[in-house]
């Protein structure tokens, strides 16, 4: 994910976190708080689940935020 903020300094620093994520998905996907990159912690297994939804929040240093759903 990518979010941008035109502010300078701390107010322009965007951090990412899960807003909503299932326990199963949190054991499969890793979210980098600094870059917004979502990576796999292990291989996907179609027998365990055929789809996942993650809701990710991007928050700047000034307290403003937005969320996005990743399916």
C-alpha cells in the first residue's frame, strides 16, 4: 500500500497498521509499518482459505488517517 502526505517533518511521516485482520490472516500476512508492504510469512494453502481481507490504516504524525481494504 502507498499513502502520501505533503506535510513536512513528523506530520508527513506515514505509518501503517492493521485496522481489522483475522487471526488466521495475521499468521499469513505481514505488514511493514514503515513502507506499507504486505508480504507472506508462509506459503498460501488453498485448503485453509481461498480469500483473505485485511483492513489497513495509514496514519500521519499529526493524527490524520485513512483506511483501505485489501482483498
